[in-house]
């Protein structure tokens, strides 16, 4: 496997690899163009986003400034909104369902490093994918850590640090994040109650 394949497979990889460095350089140019574009240039901004992201659904909007490592590992559903200063470290895949909203200064981090100090000093790192379901709202300054999966209709309170995965229809918050309350679907039942009927 090459270093890009190792990275996506969750194995230790060398981020200084020439191919990865070239990929990040391309991404930085696109991000720089996007972050310096005018809001009045809606079509050109959308074109930049679609050339940057691995997949982009209909009706997506990202405010400046936006930062990511590769872009090609970010998969965004329809009706996606990210507010100012969003950072997505997409060394592994990051998937968003439909109708997702991110508050300002949200950080989504797939990148991680060895706990052993000697191994960490070698410069090798790894990454774990993140999956965000449909209809999720992540509040401002929230952090989503490597390997987290959030189900559908999850609200993350602002300032939270999400260190583990959660199911559907929840408000979570805190550091580390925990369940604050359960939510009803718009039909008034949870998915589990629907399945039981």
C-alpha cells in the first residue's frame, strides 16, 4: 500500500510522503482561493467547493474561513451549512448526511498520533473516520474527535468535546460529551419505537 492508502486504512503512515505533500499543496491553493473569494461570487465559490470536496450534495454553503487537509476525503450531503472558521482534518473520510449544520469554529478531527513518545517523535501518524448522520446540528466551538459516529438528528451543544459515538435523536454536550436528553422524531416517536410498531 502507498501512504495515502495506509492513511485511509487507519494504519500508521508518513505524512511527509511526496504524494501526500503534493495533495495538500493542491488543497491549500483551492482553500486559499475560496477563502479570498467574495460572497457575491456564488457560482465560482460553489465550483471551488465541488472541486475540493470528495462529494457535495445540492444546496451547500460554507462560510469563510474554511480549512481542511485534503478535501477529497470529505463527503457532504444535501442542505449542508458550515459557519465561519470550520476546520476539518480529513486524513480519514468524513461523511455528513443530509440537512447538517455546523456552528462557527467547529473542529472535526480524524487525525491522531501514537501515544508512545518515541513512535510519536518519528513523525508517523494515523487517522480514524468520522460519520455524521442526517439532520445533525453541531454547535459553535464543538470538537468531534477521531473515530466518532453520530446518528441521525443529533444536536451537539456548543463547546462540547465529542470523544465517543452516539445513536439517534439525542442532545449531547459537555467535555467529554454525554447524553443530555433524548429527542422525539417529528412524528413524535423514536426510531426504536417505530421499529417496534
